[in-house]
C-alpha cells in the first residue's frame, strides 16, 4: 500500500483478506448475499495510528455500514476485528 503517496507497495496475501471477510460474516451472522470490502487507509489525524483497516458492509436494500479498526490488515487479529465490529 502506498502511504501518503510515497513508498513501496506492500504485498498482501489475498487469503488473509478472505479469512477476515469470513470472520466478519461469522461475527455478524451475515449471509453470502451481503457484500464486504476490507481495505486499509492511511489516517491523517495525529490522534489515530498511521494505518486503519476499514470494513464496509453492504447489505441489499440497506445503507452501507463502515467499521474501522486501528492497525494494518496484515497485523489484524480476529479479536481486534470483532471488537471493532461490535463497538460501532
């Protein structure tokens, strides 16, 4: 991932993103027709960490929900992800 437009792109294992999506589905009891997006962004706010993981939950006929967890996708644990999902 490019951070602030500079640096090398960090390679991410696609299996990790798929595992995190499965964890989100299980934690929220979501069906397969719910689209999920998991991405990583650089946070410009000095109070937040450099990277945040953003989970978008797109259920048919409903407004898209966004949840964020502090930290990079590659460092995200199942517990951290579940805590972020249930706190928002």
